[in-house]
C-alpha cells in the first residue's frame, strides 16, 4: 500500500525510504518549540509533513513549517483535494507526533472528531501516535482532560506526561512542554521498533528508577563522589516511559536533561536518595536501582571550609556506612509482588561476585557489568549479564545503553504481579 501511494505521488526512491513522520501542531505557545523538534527530525533524515491546526498558525506561520520541513503545509482537508491528503497523510505515516498537544486536540482525538486535516490524519493513522501535551496545570489536571488522556492511552497512543516548570506567564506547575530533544529521543525509540509497534507491556504500571552518583559532603565546598554519568538509569527511565509506564526517576548527580514524560526527583546524598526512592516505591510495581550510591559518607560534616594548617599533615577523614537502599527495598517490599532490580559494578570475578551479590541483596534481578577506567562509566554503550533468582542468566552484548535498558524491561514485564483491580 505504501509503495503504491508513494509511486502515485511521484516521490523519489530516496525520499520513500526515509521514515515518514507527521508532526501535528496544535495551538499553544509551545508551538515555537516544535520548530526545534522538526529540525531534529529533518536533520536526522526523516521525511516530515507538518500538519498544524488553524490556531497553531497564530503562533508559528505556515512559511516556517514549510521551510523547515521542505514539504507543503496544509491545515484543511479542502487543500490539494486531488491528493486526498486527509486519508493519505495518516495512512502512509510511520509515526504521528502531536507536539504541542492542547487539551482541545486531545479531546477531539479521544472523541474521533474530524473537522480538520490533523484530526482526519489521527483517524486514518495506523502507525504509533505520540502526544506531547502542553497546557496550564489546571487544564491538564481537569477530569475532562485526564479522561481524554486515559482514553487515548487505552487505545494505544503514547501520551507523554508534561514536565513541571515555568508555564506561559509567571506561573509554574505541571503542564510544561518537555525538552524537544527528549521528545525527539522518545519518538526515535518508538520509530526504531518499526512494524513491531510499541510494546505497551508497562502501561498502567508505576516504575521507579534511580540514576547517577550520590555526593557525600565533607564541607561546604568538597564532597565524596563517583564517576557515574547517570546514562544507564536515564536510558531505563526513557525506555520505560516509551513502553507506557509512569516513571519516577530519582536522580543523583548528573548533567543529563530530564527525559520527556518522566517525573524527576533530584537528590544529592545517599540518605536523600533513600528517602526519595522509598517514598516513590510506596505504590510502585518495580524499582530499579541503577544509581551509584556511595557506600560511605564522611562521619562529620564541617560547616566551614576545612583549611590547610602550616606544617601540619591533614586530618584523616573518618567514614561511616550509608544505608543500603537496594537491600532495604528487597527485604521490605512496599507492595506484595513488587519487583526489585539491582546493578552490580564489578572489576574482578564478575559473575561469581554477581551471583553472591544477588543472594546477598535479596533482589529479583541483578544487572552485572564490568567496570574499569574505560568501561561503562560515561560511555554510550554497555554490556552485561542479567542474573535472576530463578537461575536464568541473560547475556546482553555490547550495545547502546537503551538496548540494555529494554532487555531489563523485557525481563521485568512478565515477572510483574497482576495489576491491582
Ligand atoms: N546500592 C544501594 N545502596 C548502597 C549501595 C549500593 O542501593 N548504599 C545499590 C546500587 O544502586 C546497585 C547495587 O546496590 O543497584 C550494587 O551496588 P555495588 O556498588 O555494585 O555493590 P555494593 O553493594 O556496593 O557491594 P561492593 O561494594 O561490595 O561491591
């Protein structure tokens, strides 16, 4: 069907092979941020048709969408009628992403209205559909919007949770348009699954992921830290969101931007991480401890900077143990059937140490990876063996951290307890 349509429209071979993305833009101020999303799609070789609503054009004009996409732009079904765009655009798309998605467009989509080109496209699309909502907190939280979002999700659309932060004007709250780079990343993951569609095996689940390293302060300017970049934990959070989960990411020290659709709780020390993880875990179906939690912290915190003293050697730094969050989560499950996953960073006897650690920590799965100067920390890739309490061992060859993250969720999803009624 696709090639016939493409052939009929006289497109070049090169263009036909590029993934086809429909960028639906509805009328919100965040429409200007969708230009950045569009640029990322086109620069990475996607063929993008922008379908704005009439009200979106009040914010960003047709010329901008057309110039950035290199494609014609229409809002009404009556334009270029001979091409039957109201059917063709949706049918031939590999992905439809509506960004920003207003309360109005989601209401129309949930009710199957088809008054303009975008709503027609949404009705004819059979590919994955992603909505990136942006609106004021009150509009997002209104039961009408929440019911429409639930309807769209139930039908298989991926509705990203809006970010929390500055909204139009001076108010702040939930409803902010997520970082376009993060929306792009999520769309890339959805597209990468291609014809297999998006596994929705985590839909309706709440998962908690910890990421990054903790910092244990010694005085106001110094701390004990580690070299964790947080990338593996962020990849876990992103992939879980892409598979439909509600995700709480408890992030230690990291430079990474908040993943789209993920609630991020930032913490500094191991003790703060413990508090935040236990709080989020109270209603979680699964908790994955990917953070590099400091095992020790300075026994005392000096409220003033520790100064050098002429002719004297520095005082040794006394350390005390931090709580072991993974062991505590495993021993004291917040909910029956809650699944707990740990990570083990090992330098020697990797598998033997991993097996012993799985037993010692009491978790259900343990992702064991070898670490060293040039391995794992800060790199884009990772390799690991995932050990399970039932004795299975799943090797994951070297690849992107997202691939390892997906394998973790592949193992977690079938082990989750039945959802509560
Ligand atoms: N972890 C934790 N709380 C700590 C230390 C570690 O929850 N205080 C978690 C990590 O998030 C990880 C797992 O425990 O999921 C394993 O951490 P790792 O540093 O590899 O193991 P340790 O328990 O520190 O054991 P050892 O230092 O003996 O290797």
